């Protein structure tokens, strides 16, 4: 908490229900700002037509958009410390579409505990995400920490990620988020535009004089944008474009928060590969640094799933790989 001044401004006006066991936020209708997103020369599941091709009823709202609804609840439990060393870790379960209402829930910590369960539900009762929130270090494994530990070895018959192995690195890249900077083709909007629609607004996101750090801070959901907006240049991406979806995500402040208008450097690393009946996934961990320094300020763990059906000639390529690969006894 060093370097933080006391602020007379309250960071959030979110109405919170607290029954002593669970804190609940308000019903919110998040907005999809990624209708014009593109990568690999095509649209994404945040576009209606593309989303329907992948089996969704309409464009999906990006997962980290929901993180904003948890921040006021966690701040109510842990105060400003959550913004400096808090962690949100979640597995996304059900898509949310424009006009649908969702509500965040955070369990109160038991005495001596600094990690709690979190979940979000849609108005129709569907579970949108489930995970953990925590503060500080020395906690049990987070939701994604547990999930990562339980992953089996990579599938030897993968196609989309055939040439990728855990450990692949991308060296330091300079990133920055200014209030009016549009964050590229992946995120065709600025922070100012996001703040017009963010589900939980705060003067600390835009006003230096309101913030205890005397600088506006980047919202948790926009940390995802800062750390992922250059991902189209990751060296492990294949030549063939695919339609992708965020499946699991964790944002962890270690020496935060991150600030608007400040230069950072990031390093990215593939830490795991996984898959399902319809997808192949890369798990990428991103670390944030001040330029030229070694202290890690924040991390993001992200599982991005690529739809097999969006990859050209997937089944034919799979058949070729199956006929040419000799499995070891362990892989069998």
C-alpha cells in the first residue's frame, strides 16, 4: 500500500446486497464493443453472423467484461488492497449476449482466509462463470491454478497447434493504454469509449485527482485488453486463421494497479496446451513489467480455444497426422 494517499472519493457506487455469507452486486446488462473486431482476416464470435456459424444465438460478449462486476464486491471485502494485489480467476461457462442481465456473487472469506469463491449468473439462471477471488500471496491454488495442474499431456494428434509446444516465448514488447487510444483491430475502441458502457464505473478510472495514486487506473477488464491486444503478433500463431474464444482467464495484480498513460513491457509464454471435442487451446501467461525492470507488476493467464471446424481441412489434416505419428507407450 506504499505510495497511496487517502482519497475522499468513493471508488464505486455499486449497490451491494450482503447477507453475511455472500455479497451480490446489481443486475447489469453488459455491452458488446467487439462487433467490429477482426483478426486473421475474418470476424470473431463477437459478430452475429460468425457467432451463429459457431452455434451461438448471437454475438457473445467478451468474458473479461464480466470482471468489472466483481471488483466493487472484492473492494468491499478487502478495500484498496484488492486493486494493488488482488486476483480474479474464472472459468467461463455460458455466453452472454447484448440485452441479457447478469449478476456477480462473491462469498465472504472465512476467518484467516484470503481467497473466496466467485460466480456469475444470467437472469435465466444459467451460470456464466465460476472461479476464485483472492488478495495477496500464499493462497491455495486459484481456480485456474487447479485447472492447469490437472491438465493431461498435450494431445499428440493436435492439428491447429501442431507446431506449438509449452515453453514457447515472446520476448518483451512495449505496451501502453492512453485514454483515447484505440487498441487495434482486436479491440477497436478506446478506454474512454469503454468507460461510457462499463458496468461498474469509477472516478478512479478517469480522474487523476480522484485516485489514491494520483493517476487514473486501468480497470481489471481493460488489463485484458492491454495485455492481449498485440497477440496477433505472437510467434506461435499458425499460418491458418481460426475462430477463437476465451475459455478461462485470470488477472492477478502483484504490485498494481496498472495506470492509464504509462509505458509497460510484457512477456508472453505458452504454459500449456489442451483441447475438447470441438476445440484446441493454448494457455498463455503474460507478465507485466516497468520498462527495463525485473519486478513483475501483474500477470494474466488466458486459455484461448480455437474451433476445429473453423480450421481449413481439419479432418483431412488430422487423418494425415494420425497415419504418420508413432506414439510412445506413455502417449498410448
